[in-house]
C-alpha cells in the first residue's frame, strides 16, 4: 500500500557503491518507449524521483534532458553527483520527494525507477501532475525478480528462507510465483506503485508495458545483490549472515551459478 516501506527506505544509503555495482540495468527498449511516448526533444526538463545512484539517469541526460534528481539519502545524493559531474544538464536535490520544493508546471517528464513504492501515492501522484507542464508525462517503472520455480536449487533456497528470513518477518502466505503475463494485469499497478490508476489523479493516455531479461550470478554476486534489498538489510545480523551462508552453500552445491529472470514494468500517463 502507499508508502508501506517508508521506514526502510534509508537502508540503501549505507551501501551506495555496492548498490550501483549490483543492481540490474534497465532495458534500452524501455527508455526508447518512454521517449517515443513523450515525444522527446532536446532541452526539455525531467525530474527523477528517488534517483538512488542513477541507474536510470544517464539515458535522459544523453537524450538532452536537463535532469533534476531528487534523492533522500545523503550518501546516495553525493554518489550520483560525483557519477554525473561531467554533465552540465544535471542537478541533485537531497530531499524526499513529498517535501522537496519544486516549481509547478515546469517539467516535461517526471519519472521514477523502482522508487515510487517508497512514496505516499496520495501525496506523490497529485504532486507529479502539478509539476508537469500540459502534455507532460509521468513514467513509472520498476524491476521485479521472478522466483526460480522448477530449478533444482529452488526448494533448497526456500528452506533457508523459512529458517532465517520468515522466522523473523512472520509473514503469512508466501508470495506467489508470477509470469510475465501476470505483470501485465492492472492489479499489478497497485502492488508495484501503491495506487490503482494514474487516471484517478487526472492523467490520460495510459500505457502499460513489460520487458524481460535474464542475469546469471555467481554465488558471491547473488549474495551482494540480495544485500542491496531493504528487507534483507532489515534482518538481524545473525539471521542475515545465516541466510546468506545457506543460500551461498546451496548455489555452490548446484554448480556455482544462479539464474534470475527479471520482469520490468513501465506505466505511463499524460497530463491533459
């Protein structure tokens, strides 16, 4: 639900360099679809919500947008400022999006990459539309890892999670495995972004697209990727160490490589 994980959104600020190294890139096709939908032209202004270390920033800079990046974490903000210091069309605002002082009707696109679920949508969505010029675009996208159901090591890893992860979080029903088609359903908008539809906030011309990719991790790479997740970083140290050790042992027993399928969602709307 809107802003459900806000108490954990500062976890990433502790690991800026590792986050930038291990988090997956976004597909080039996704950015091409955003630019086509928004009728991109050089010199336009873009606002990035929750920019993190800039995993989705460079395509907008290279396309000629002047980008204002809003990032709540001081370390993350310093990291992305250094990362893109060579771009004169880039500015970092170290604040949370809900409270950031931004000029209304000044942006041609407002976007967020695997970040909008940290925002209270009841504040964030009206603010997005107020910041956009007429005809401006909201583009929300995120990456989702698909459970490796059917792989011979899947049950081994689930047993480790039961002992060291779910024993702490006391979750009810375990998350159901999903397919690419599942992520096309409108019900996924609420789960992914924290609201039911951009239409309810005044946007039109809605578009939903999905993309897929696969990445092969070594055992160490996979553990480093897991350690960039806020829920994993919220575990007590003993649980986290035991979880990572058990997962690594399982991967090594099954060849030392772990395949992860990713589904990327892109949801867009236009301000009238």
